[in-house]
């Protein structure tokens, strides 16, 4: 595939890894950590979380050993979505 026009890193079908990571870092800096903590600790459905915040809640609950179907209920997403997030996080951690 063509190199990224911004950083010239070879792109995969997911786009440019360095640029994606930079975007994720930026998003992480703007997370509502109080809302994330509340969802993680109460394990109750928490409406109004932004996508990056849901990802953070999912990652933290996963680290606590909470099963995917429970995370799906808390975040009002499908179990499949939780499994996809976990797979993506594993891929990012391994990269
Ligand atoms: Zn790039």
C-alpha cells in the first residue's frame, strides 16, 4: 500500500499505525476520567460516554476480569463489539 502522506510510514488496511496511535493518545488526554471511573466502579450503564471513553471503560473492566457480556451490558454495545475492542487493544499492545 501507499505510504502515509503525513509521516511516510507504510499504511495497512487500518491506516497508518503511527498516525492512528497519535490520534488515540490525543483522544485519551481529553477523556472524562470521572465518567470512566464511575462506569468502572458502579458497573452500571452510563449513557453519554464518548467512543474513546467506552473503550477505556472496556479496557479497565477487562483488566478487572469482568466478562465480555457484562461489559457489553454496561456499555450498551454487543458482546461482539467488546471482543473486537479487546482484539484491537491486544494488537496495539503487541505492535
Ligand atoms: Zn502516518
